[in-house]
C-alpha cells in the first residue's frame, strides 16, 4: 500500500498527545506532592515552548501565504503547512499548557497572588489570539485574503510581547 495519500488523510494526533498528557497527570497521583509539582511544571514549560513556537510561526506563514495567488501550488502548500502546524502542534500544546498551568495554579499557588491573576489574564489574551489565528487559517483555506501581509507581520509580534510579559510576571512576581 502506498503512503502517498493526500495531506488531509493523515490522522489527527492531538487526541493521542492529550491522552499521554492525561496519563502523565494520572501517574502524578502516585508521586509525592513535590515530585508531582516538578513533573507538572516541566510538562507545563515544554508545552509553553511548543505553543509559543507555533504561535510565532503561524502568523509568519500567513505573511508569506498572503502574498501568493489563490489556488496556486504555493498557496496550497501553505494551507497544508498551516493546518498541520495548528492541529499537530499548536492546539495540543495549548491544551497541555492550560491543563498543567491550572493544576499548578490550584495545587501550588492556590490561585493566590496578583502576578498569577495578571499571568492568567495574559494567557487568556494569548488564547484569544490563538482563536483568531485558527479562524484566519479557515479563511485562508477558503482562499479568502482579507488582510495584507503587513497585518500578519504586526500580528506576528503580539505573541512575543505577551510571552515577555508572562515570563516577567512568573520570574519576578512583581505583585
């Protein structure tokens, strides 16, 4: 059997990834609280890195995609790249980031501290941007080009600004 199936025939691995994460969290029930905290914190950091990599790369793909002719080979290639990035990396990484982050907020910080509330607010903004990029991907998939590449260059900077603010809040805990 040939493995040259269409790009859309690839299985969605996000369910598998989420299953692994839930398994890791379940195993955490058998760890001491300190061990569990360290494992969940590690998982959270890894998920944030993956989520941010995708959130920085997807708008960059949109910059280039906006400059292609609808229906062209280049446009079709960007559609495949964008969809795979969103489904295989960005969506699962966001889910893991939220699950592990909320676990930490509840079990380690008891939702205490102004810095944590500010961080959660910024992560909500980042999640909103994630939703905007997901909706934009669907528009690109329909060959709708409502925004110029300049718009996507600006949008590409937003995750960086949010990331810098979030890291400062987590490390410095200014309030």
